[in-house]
C-alpha cells in the first residue's frame, strides 16, 4: 500500500481494489476535463469536441497507469485549482477595467 499514490490509497481504503481503480480513473477524467476546459479549450464544433474528449478519455488510461505510483491526480487537482484562481482573477480584472471606462 505504501507504493501507491495518496488518492489511489484513499480509494482503496474506501472500497475494494477494482472499484478503487475505477474511482481513480473517474477522478482523473474529471480533473483532466476541468483542466482542459479552463486552460486549453476553444470554441469548436460539436464533432471536434467529441473527438477531443474521446482522446482525453483514452489518454486518461495512460495517466491511470502512471497514477499507481506517481501523484498524477494530485497534480491535476493542483492544476485545476490554479486555473480556477486564474480565471476568477481574470474575470475580476476585466470587470474592474470595464467599470473604469
């Protein structure tokens, strides 16, 4: 158990190993989608968005494999928090600039 990442260890302690791996995958997918949406997403047609999210789902399997020993989910959570803070600050700055005009 010591070799696993903290989030996977947490899910294993809550449930059995098989369910914990699926929960870890779901957690990684949600965080990766948030990071993509906040940091990289542009307005695209629906079909292109579907292709991007399918690629994201496939790529998250690779991240799941790495997340057994590395803190992948924790890194994604940190990136999501930073991007959320950035978007909030950006919105506030634009709001103050609009009020100043």
